[in-house]
């Protein structure tokens, strides 16, 4: 009986030692593997950002700009160059889809320009300025048909006002994969900003730094609504200035969009070109402009 007890005790001790030893070996192997993985991550060379000259040499991606999308019987009823009819808008998006165009985001454009990231065969950006309500009620459903994602440049003073989008609509757009970006607080021209400017806000007069009022305040408000970073900016009226670019850059914006004027060869990321879709353009006309205007 004593011999049996001794045999069982010895066998159990050997089993426990073996499991303990195996666990130690496994942990050591795991540590070695993890160390190799971490080491490979550390040693991986970082991508070098492209120079301004290299960015300028890359093929431009077409960027469309829409403002007002009006439900009118004829384009003759449109009042200015910032308006397109619902009928033409729908026709244009269908033509883009039928022609094989794929919408991309500003992040994709940035990675392409700066780090050589890949893009679809026929990429384009579709952007909307000024927070108009029909950009949600008309443009979003039409984009949904084709899997397009838009970039919405929001003028924050207008949020929640009649005929403009609400915070809830802006949040929904972001949640569904559209990009929310800044278009200033009140659509003031960037080339006229000063560091001390008397304004009235909420019934109170105060002196503000225009750069912070128009860029930082807007960025903070939009980020609070969507819960995501706001990295992109569009110049009101498309008007930019060389002296303003450093102010925009140091306030955390990665790219800024103008309209159709020549890019700044030293700051191409802050003078990205767009074309306003004109009221008289047919779907075929739009495609021709995209091919001819972006080289």
C-alpha cells in the first residue's frame, strides 16, 4: 500500500513539473516571437512625404463643387452660377457612375498626394459648400444609389437655421461615411482676416482673432458634433492668400480646397483645385470638363 502511494505521488509530481516546464517554454517562445514582431515594427522605415514639386507633378484628381440644388422645371429658372437643377444633378451623378467614376475621400486624396497611396482607376471628389438642407435631402439619397461619398464643407453659423442642415443631419452624414469639413464660421473671406476684429455673436460684442474664430472654433464645434477629427477646409468664395496658408496649417488642417485658380507651387496641399458645377452643364458636359480641367 505504501509502495502504491509512493508511486502515485511521484507520478503526480512529475506531471506537475512537466506542465510547469512546458508553460515556461511556451511563455519564453511567445516572448521571443513578440520581441521579433515588435522589433520588425520598430525597424520598418517610415514613408517619406512627397515634396511640393512631386505633388505638383502628380495627375490631378477631379474635384466637383456643388452649392444649391434647386427643384425647378427649367434651368432658365436658376438664379446664379451656384445653382443646379435637381434633374441635372441626378443626371450628372448617373453619368459619373455609368462612366466608371468612383468617389474618394480627402484622406485618400491626401495619402495619394503625400505618400503615393493607391486610388481607383477613375477617382473623383464630390463636395458641397455652405450647409444647404437640400445637400442632405436631395444629394445624399442620390449618392446612396451609386455608393458615392461626399465631402460637406460646413459653415457653422448656419447650422439649425431654416433651409440649412441640423446637427443631427450632419452627424448622420458622418456616421454613414461622408466627410464633414470646415467652411469657416460665417463665410468671411480668408484674405481679409485680422488678429483683432470686433464682431457681434449671440447678441454680445467682442473682439476676436479671425483665424481662431473662423478656423479653430468651427473645427472644435464640428468635432463635437461628429466625434471625429476635422482635418480639411474650403476657402469661402475660393479665395485664398499666401500669407493665410501658414495660419491654416498651424491650426491643424491637412489640406485646403479653393476653386479653379492656379495652385500655389510651394503649397499645393493648401490650394487644391475644384470646379463649381455650372447650371448649364449637361451630364456629358460635366464629364468633358472633368477630363479637360484636371491634368
